[in-house]
C-alpha cells in the first residue's frame, strides 16, 4: 500500500493543482461579466482497484502504467452548451503550463454506445522534492446532458461488465440521442438563456448589496 501511496502522490497533486487553475478560468470570465463556458470542474485519481482492472483488461504491465495509462489522473469540465466545449478546448490549447499530447473528439464522432465527450490528454509538470515529474492527465469536456448520460452508462457498465442486454443497449442509444437533441435545442435559444441568467445574477447581486 505504501508503494501505491508513493506512486499516486504526484497524480493527486496534479488533480488538486489543475482544479484550482481550471476553476480560475471560470472566475476570470465571471469577473469580466461575460458568459463563462465552464459550468464547473471536478477531478479524481483512479482507485487502485480500477487501475489494476484496466491494466489487466488492456494488457498494460504495472511498470508501464505511467507511460501507457492516460487517465490515472482525470478532470471533467462541464459546459452548458456544445459550443462552449470548443471554446474551452481552444483555451486549453493556448496554455503554456502543460502540453497537450492527444485529443479525441467523441462529439463529432461519437462512440457506438452513444457516448459523447471531448477528451484531451495532457502532460503536466508536477514539482516534487525530487524535482519535476511530468505525468499524463486526461481532461474530459462535456455538457451537463452528456455527463448525465455518461454517468448512468458507466454505472450500468459495471453491473453488466460491458455486456449489455440488447434492450438496455437500445435504450441507452435512444437516451444518448435524446441528450444530444436536448443540447441542440438549448443551443438554439442560447441567447435567451444567457440573458435570463445574467438578469438573475444582477438581481441577486443587487439584493445582496441591499442587505
């Protein structure tokens, strides 16, 4: 267990640092009184059991985990609108505090299961007492609707170990399409939604200022 604590420490550090940095992007948009393409940010380090399961499934040797497993450290950035995802991707590409090493667009090219999301794998430098250590981190950028579907599919995947009954598979595909249609519809009235949200924020700020 001590070996795992030592191995995972830089991944935990990377997740905490990146959460602060990426949440800071949202704060900067809000301070500029413009719409933030980032709704919220979450992060986690993959549990040891999940690392071992994936290594076994993918045929990854334990001494090759750092080089071959890209999502030991993972972050998710939630967006309101599909267009916001592309804005966030452009912002991440411009940063100089990490290197983007791979991108996978599962929005334009969704998986057979119906899964949609945008994945970026970055190489992030962690400062340790032994010097700099660069580790791989996966960032998933998706809408709230995409995230709802993906969370449900992930839970079912554990239950059925990837072997979904045919009726469940069909319903998941149908639900994935419904979630995407929801995103499309919300994009059509994006201006009205943002105007209403801005009005609500101004009203709330005014009420707070009068207290």
